C-alpha cells in the first residue's frame, strides 16, 4: 500500500552518549494519513483508507534512531516497533 502521512509532528531528543557515539532519537506523531493506492487491485480506496485509519488509532507515535544526519539527508532505523519486519534502515534525501 502507498499512503501519505499528513499533519505530523516530529522532534529529536537531546541524545545520549553510547560507546562514545551520540545517539539521537526522533519521535514522530502522525495525526492523519491518506490512502493513495495498493498493489492489490482488490483493495479499494475506501477499504485502504479504513485500514490506514485503524492503524493510526492503534499507533500514531513512532520512534527512530538517527544514524546519520546532514543538511542533505538523514539515515535512521525504527526502534520500539510492534513488528520485527519494521526494523529497517531508511534514507531520506532533500529534493
């Protein structure tokens, strides 16, 4: 599924030193999401939106450990997830 997360707030904790490396945690609160599409053609826009709304009711605050950040990009990995499959590294670049 593809969705767009709207109306989100994000903050980065002051961090703490672990093994001489600064660890910063980003906390993101999602307040709204919009379903865009699904690779499964049997999932309609209405059903997809209901799934997104239910997920948002269950969990709307996500934590990520920032691995690297500069003015052009940020690499982070999810922490405190409900599913082991969600622990993936993400790389975002400014466009």
